[in-house]
C-alpha cells in the first residue's frame, strides 16, 4: 500500500492504475483463502 501511495503521487498514472488493478486481484485472492499465493504477489 505504501508503494501504491507513492505511485499515486508520481506522474505515471497508467502504471498506478495497473497497480490498483493488481490490488483488486489480491483482495479477490484473500477471499479465496489462499494467503500464500497472495503473499507471493505482494512480493512482486
């Protein structure tokens, strides 16, 4: 989330949108009960 906030302040809005889409996917994974895969995506 800290990285997302940094991107939000940057000039690269398109990359920020991509990160937000990935965040939505992480939220979906959290609901599937697979925290290990969620953690792996957070590391990337």
